[in-house]
């Protein structure tokens, strides 16, 4: 029986990836969860989104939290809905780094598996 493989986080979207048989020979090199993330270009606004999340949270009282849509509306006023998933991905990456915590119904959740309405807070 082989040792269990660790779960990894996608370098683009921040979602959790579990070991698959087809990755047997290259598991150490796997960085992306799928073709969409592998082919996606890391736009300059991805780093800006992470920075905007951190700046907004630092400007608020310590116990406060924000909705990802606040950042999307701030950064992309005309097309914020199209970029909401980019903001959520940035939040996943920040949570994976341990810089923020993702809350749902007031409780911390695993950012890699977040679904539905969430809030973001500083760790």
C-alpha cells in the first residue's frame, strides 16, 4: 500500500487538487487543477486584486470583514460581475498563504472549497 499523497492548491484558482492516477509520474510537477487554469494567463490585475483585498481589510477595524463583490465593484465598476470569480480566486490564494481567512455564516471555512456567499477577514 502506497503512502497517501498530499492535497495541493491550484496556482491559478487556489482550489484544492487531490492526487489522480494519471498524475502518478509527474505529481511533484503538477501546478494547475485543469486545462482552464493551465491555459489561463495570469493577468496583471490578479496581483492588484490581492493587493486591493489586503488594503481594504487593513483600512477597516480589525474584527471587520468584506464581501468579495466589494472589491470587484471597486476594481471593475462597469463589469464587476464578470470579474467576481477572479476576486474569489485571489481570496483563495491569500487564504492559502495564511494572510486572510474566509468566513461563511461567521465561521472560518476552507477557502479551497468555498461556495456560496462568503466574507473575507484578516487573519
